[in-house]
């Protein structure tokens, strides 16, 4: 039965979001986010609007259109393009097209709840993580990758106040910039947490943002991080919650393999003494932190020609050498670079590196909507991987995103038979597009394509334009 015959009010249902992301009730992981769960999340926060029978920009349509903006790029990412997609949807549902004016859509988008979008995003990530095949886990444990990055946004006074530009840039020449820290699943690439704050200022560093995410971990998880996060107090706070750490040794902390309890060659358990209380930590928490902790240091030799280092030291709180051999710890740490690939997928493939919204509130909604789309794409990739019997980490995120984008409107408007055939074909297609196996990949840190030879703007644009109008050369 076609959706035309089902109901002209189908646009009010959140099913159109799930359908566009190739979701079907009989697929694995489909019960992680049913239509009723999205509706309940909106109802619980009293985040409903446009409930009239003839309303166009309902929560379902508005979120669907917002998701389409972050799914597409360049000119297809604009509000005009989003409204055009809604107009096509309405005409196909035998309703009159909406106005091409973007005002109504932008007002409806402003009514979407950031908290609800964030909750749905995290629920998808955690729900899929709970259902992962055990063969995809590391020693039966869930490993969380952590890494930080920055995003820029429209240069408006509101954004500048909340997320000031780099202090080294002159006023009027920079863009507001925000720092974010993300938690990602090693097994699936799913995002399970994100914290955002200004690029600079008190308690705005990556460690501070990670501390705000500690509640997103579960006892028994393993945090896989670079050396920036390898500090005494971070390890102590993690251990307090039953969380293990594997990280590279911080460059300011030397290690002597002649001291400590020897587990094997270049494998030693050493003791760290508690440093003085840092300014960000209150006395009560400091008193709770143990006066010393034991960590395991492992020297890893890099035999890949062209590598920037010949060896490095990995630190872990997994001190049982029989259960967690040195080679397994070394191999696990070398998977840390997957966090950088996942962030590249979010920022570059999905275009979240430059945000479009004009106010801090809408900027955060745009970020969470992008991350919701990212997780829904990853959910579809998990379904494809399970159907094909392969690891989800072998599938191409870019190809999956392109496959979903190709059928975005067709999945909503087709009948059940056509939709089912499209889903089956899409899952097979995703399993075909695999990423290359690149152990010890070495690439020069340089680009081949030259940028256009434009002069850099050295004064606010309005001033430069005024000078041109007066006949002054730049």
C-alpha cells in the first residue's frame, strides 16, 4: 500500500525520519530507536508544536528537513534547499506545496529542543553499543575513543560572545570557534558523548571537557586516548568509576624501565605519586584521590619506515599481563587513529567543520543534528555489516552516506514493497564498499593541489569595501 493511500498526515509521524535513513522494523538494531521513542522524547520535554491538522512544519517534518541539511553539502545544505525538499514531500502526499519562503521553517527549527536531539543521538549510540556482537569487542570490553577538535561558525555578535575567535586574530577578521570533545565506539564508530565549549578560557581544554563526559562511561569500559589525556588525576577519576585507560605516555612524564615490577621486556608496572592539587579540583575531591596509583608502561617499537617515531611508551591501567598481553595493548593503542578518521567523517564528510547558524543556541542544535545523522548512518552501517557478516569498521562511511542521500525522498514516498527492495539493495551496496587495509600507513603531511592565489583580508570586509568604493586599491 502506498503512503499516499495510508494517510495524508504521514508527514506528522517520525517514521519518515527512520525511513529516510533506510530503517525497517525487521532489521537488527532497528528496535534501538523506534518511531514511538522519538515521539516520547519530544512529549516528555513538552517540545511539541504545529499540532493543527493543516500544519506543515511539525516536529517530524522540521527535524527531517534539518537532518537533510546536514546530510547534504554546499548549496544543497541551505534552508532554501531544505524547504524545497519539504515542498516536494507535500506535493507527493497530495497536499499543496508550501511557500518557498524560509521564514516558517527557520522559526520551526528554532523550536526544536536541543536536549531532545541530544538525547536521541546518545540513545542511538548507546543502544547500538549494547547490542554489538561480542566478536566486535576487544577482550569482551567496550572501548571508547576520545579526541578533541574545533569547529567554526558564522561571524555574528552572538556567536562571537559565546565562542570568541582566536585571540591572535584582529577583530572583524576571524570567525567564532568552539572546541569539542567526542566519545566514539572503537567497534562501531558510534558517537556516545560530546561536550562543547569556547576555544579558550578557564576550564575549556580537552581534559576539562572530557571530565564533563565521565558520566557517559560504564564500569568496565576502556578509554583509548592520546597522550594529552594521560595524567595522574584523569587516571584516578577514571579508576574511581571502574574505567580502564590505554594511552600514550605524556611527553612531560619520563619513565624508567629499570624500576618497578617487571612483567616482561619493555613491560613494567610502575608507581606514580599524587601531585599537588590542581586549581580546577576542589579539596574534597583531592582528598578522595589515592596518594599513589599503579600503571603499566609498555615500550612499543615502530618498525614502519617513514614513521615519525621509532618507539613510544603506552600506559595502561590493565596490569594483568596474562589476560592482556603486551602485544594486545600495543595493537589496541595503534587503533587510536580511528578517532581521527571518525572526526574527519563528522567534520569533513558531513561538513560540520563550518557551521551555518547565527546564534549559539542554533549552533549547538546544528551540531547535535549533524551528530544524530552521523549515528543514524552508523546504525544503518551496523545493519549492513551484520547482514554481511563483516566488521562495521571495514565499511566506508562516505559510501553509506551517499547511499542514504540517493534514496532520501524515495524511501519516504515509495510503497512498502519498493521501500523494502531499496533497503535490501542499499545494505548489500554498503557491504561492497569497504575501506582499504592500511597498517602502518605513511603519508607526507603536504597537499598537492595549490590554493587559489587570493590576497588575505587584513581588515574588516566593510572597511575594505568602503575603500574600494573610494577608488583605493587593496
